[in-house]
């Protein structure tokens, strides 16, 4: 009987010692999520609940995923809250819904950043300036924020991006490094504007000792000379 339970739960790993000698050991009762299976590690005697992505969340996975889906369909967090109130007795505030969106967007981003993508030989990198209020209630001025994006001009696929308060070499390099990690050796040309932070970014893609050239050509265009390069993305 013990072996059957171990075989059944062989995908469950103990978070304390990484052992797979796990058996089921009762349930954990929660107010809004019902009964959750509890496990017992026969190696280190540790009891735990499997982290399925909704660990310690006070609402059901169905309710959370439904809220996130509605938000990305264009429904405001307050409208989502009104919708939940119709079907769920234990309602959630609009702030909780926003926090769910932020939390799981970050989780998904960590996963997608590890995926390899198939793209063309060129990537276009640019940055966009945003102004946001310094305080969400008090009107005490605005601050600059920057969205750095990189796009395959053939498919218009967003390869990598970053949002930060600055657009210096550190922030630009983080996006370029992400491009390299996702595309391996597919990129041959990186097109940017004349912003000085892009000057040494081709070094991220490496240097070929046989050809005595960088693995990527930096195609720098100047907007003041009418050499715009991002117009295909907005058509």
C-alpha cells in the first residue's frame, strides 16, 4: 500500500529535502478554498502542502484566473469586482484583483523569459518615455519612466522588454541580454537609434575570433536625418 502511494505521488517533491518518498497525510481545511491535500515526507518527516501556484492564496484558483482573464479582456478591476460579487459570496476588493494581475504576470514573465523563440535575423530595439504621477493620491508632480522594447520587424513579435525609471546602459543591457538568451545565434543585425547607451551593446552577442568581428552588426539610424526605423511596428 505504501509503495502504491509513493508511485502515485512520485511527482510530488519534498520542499525541505527534495525527496520523492511522499505519502498523503490528511487535509488542510481552508475557509474559501475547501480541503487541500497535505503530504508527509518519509525521509525528513516534513509535512507540507504542494505549491500549485496558488499557495497561501485566500481565494480559489478558478476565481483568480477568471479575474485575470477579465482584466486582460479590457474589464477594469472595479468591474471585475462587481462581476465576482454576483457569483461568489466571499468577494474580493479591486485592489486584491490588481495584486493578482501583478503577481501572476510576473510569474508568467519568469517562465516566458526562459523560452526560446524563432525570429528573423534582425531585431529593432527602442525605448519609449512614460510620465506617471509620483503619488497615486497626492498631486505632487510626475516622474519619467522608460519602456525598452525589442521587436522582430518581420513578424512584429515582441522578443524582450523592460520597464524602469532609467534608460541607461544597465537597463538597456538587461533587455539585450534577454534577446540573446531567447534567440541564441539567430540575430545578425541589431537596429537602434543613436542613443549612447546602445554603443557597446553588440558586445553582449559575443566576438568571433576567427572572423575578427562581432557576431551582431549594430545598425544605428538617426531620426534627425529622417532614418526612422520603427514605423512598421505601428502600421
